[in-house]
C-alpha cells in the first residue's frame, strides 16, 4: 500500500499528523529527510507522526521540508527539534540547535514528574502511571537528572518502554546506563536490553561483559515486560496501519477512476489525430498516383516510401492495440486485487456497500469492453482499407512498368533503324571506293551510341534493305540516267587517278 512505480519527481509523499493527511513533494522531502529518503527508496510514499504536534510547530516543519522560509520561535524550538531528529533532517536540527544555543533556551517542564514519582513510590497504593508517562515525554532531559538513578529498576524499565515512542538520544542513554553499572549495576541490567551496542566503545563493551550482575541476575521478568511493551506497541501500530490502509484504498479507488478517465481521453484524442493523419496520407497517395503517369522514377521511389510508411503505421497500430490490451488487463488485475482487499476489511453489515461496488465495477467493465470493441473494429476497418489501397497502387505500378518497358523497346528499335539508315546513306555513293566490312564497328566500341548493340543495327539494316528492294521493284530506275551516272563516276575516278599519277 502507498507504493507506486513512478519516480519521486512525479509523486507526492503523504504525511499523517494530528489525524490529517498532508502532501509533500516526494523528491524535495527525500532530499532533506533521511527517513523520507529511506521510505521512498523502499517505494513507500507515506509516513506517520504518531504523537500530537502543535500547529505552529508543524507549519514550520512543513515549510522547512519544502525548502521554504520558516520561523523558529521560543515556543516551538524544542518541539521542532524533536521532529527534525525523528525524521533525520540534519540541516534543520543544526539550525534549531544553534537558535536554542543563541537564545539560551531551556526546555520548560510543566511539572516535576520525577519528584512526584519519588514521592508516590513511598506509598505502595499510589498510581504512578501519570508520573511515568510525564517522565517518558521528556526522557532525554531526565537522563541527566541525578535523581533518576534512585528509581526502582521496574519503573525505570517502564519509563524506557514508553519513551521509545519518541526519539531517545542513544548516547545519553548509554551514559546513564554506564553510570548505573558503576554505582548500582543491578539497576542497569534490564536497561542494557534497550541500548545500542553498536555505539559502545571497546572499554564500555568490556565493562558490561565483566559486570557480575549481568550474568547472575534473572532477567525473565524484564524480558516479559519488554515483550509486553512490544506487543502493545505492535497493537497500536496495527490500529494505525488499519486506518491508513482504509484511507489508501479510497485514494487508490479515486486514483484509478481519474487515470481511467485520463487514459480514455488520451486514447480518443490520439485516435482522432491518427485518423486525420491517415486521411491526409490517403489524399497524398492519390496525388502521387497521378504523378506516376509522367515520372516513372519518382513513382517507384514514392511507392517504396508509401509502403514503408504503411508498415510503420501498421506496426504502430499493432503496438497501440497491444498497449491498450495491456492497460485493460492491468486494470482488471488491479480491480480484482482491490476487491479482495476490500472483502478482507468489510464485515457482514457492509453487504449493501459491496453490492453497490460490484454493480459499479460491472458497469465500468462493460463500458470499457464496449469502447474497446468499437476502437478495435474501427482500427481493423482502417487497416483493411489501407491494405486494399496498397494492392491497387502496386498493380498500377506494375502496369506502368510494362508499358514503359514496351516503349523503351520501340525506342531502341527506332534508334537502331535510324542508325542503320545513317550508315547506309553515308556509304551509299562510296561503296566501290571504301572498305565497308567494318562499318558496324562503331557500335561495338565501349562508348556506345544510343546504347545500341551491333546485332540491333544489322537487323535494322536488313529491314531497310528489304524495304529498299521492294521500292526498287515497285519504282524502277531510268536506264539512260543510270548509265550516264555510272559513266560520270568512272570518268571522275579516272581523272582522279591520272592526277595522282602525274
């Protein structure tokens, strides 16, 4: 109870005092208080001050624990010092001690309870319980009173048992016990049960061990008294814990209700945001489909990007769905644990309350299940539409690829035909003067022309020759003009040869 998985920065520390619950920032309180730090380290964010504290003193204590300006006065100095010692706040303890020293303050004792006890001990029928309680409240001051050594061991032990509800100065208690061992060791024997042996020096340990009364005196009675006192203290602690747990159960119920409301609101906001993002994504994909008709490379890149976005979106929805299921599972588990704890605390007269709680829990579970089913149905519908859009886009991209490939093949055929035509036309009138066997080597070089292969150009030339042959057959040449052209060519060749020879 009173535990959480959150860090101290996000938590509040509940401190019960004077039957009221006071909230502190856990991180700040743990920084100044050793006791609070140990509780927070154990993941416990609640503490209790079991004795009454004046409002003036507690207000100063609260401000000091929050690192805010506070005021120490003559009336609250000693009580504030006790709180600082109880909660392990060295800075506050030093500050108050300095104030007490500067002002020369002495703790006011309203009544001399030790003197009254000494007087009442002379009467066997006198009630000394009030005297013992009064001495226990100011036990640290009475430890330095020489009259305390005159008190009977039984009463000394009872005083010590009651004083343990407050902070006892361990060193003062050790000094008092060692003084008793020197003067009246039989009185020191029962008190040795309550001292802190870790604080003893080697000489003090040896002195206690060598004390004959420690080994000889029967301690059964005092052990029984100690066990009885511990049992009473445990009973008081159990009662206080029971009240604290009841309050914590109510706090947990309120906290779960608030967290459930916040979680549902966050999920609704997130769902609307993601729905809007999906609609924008669909619109963007439609625009990209139109652009794919003109830009092949951009279309492929955008399609790959959209596929990646779809995978991320689908993974995000899957993760979110798993997280929602986990939250609902934790809520059901926590609700089950809460019912079991409430069942242990209530009695037979709380049946109407239990029935009301069960009905409310059933309504909450039904509402949560209905909302979860609606959300799951919506997510599945969105996912199916996205998958269908993805398949349509993929089919269109494949169609575009085939069309573009066919266009490329036609372009390459056209390029080969043009290249073959250029070669044929260029060598048409020089075919008797040139060696044309290597006319296609230009297409075999590393720096290819139009990325054409030799075979493509040769095939294109064959097609051109077939076409020209059909044209010659269909449209024959004028014979006289052809003879004259041949004669002129021979004469030019002969003239050229004659000029070179001369």
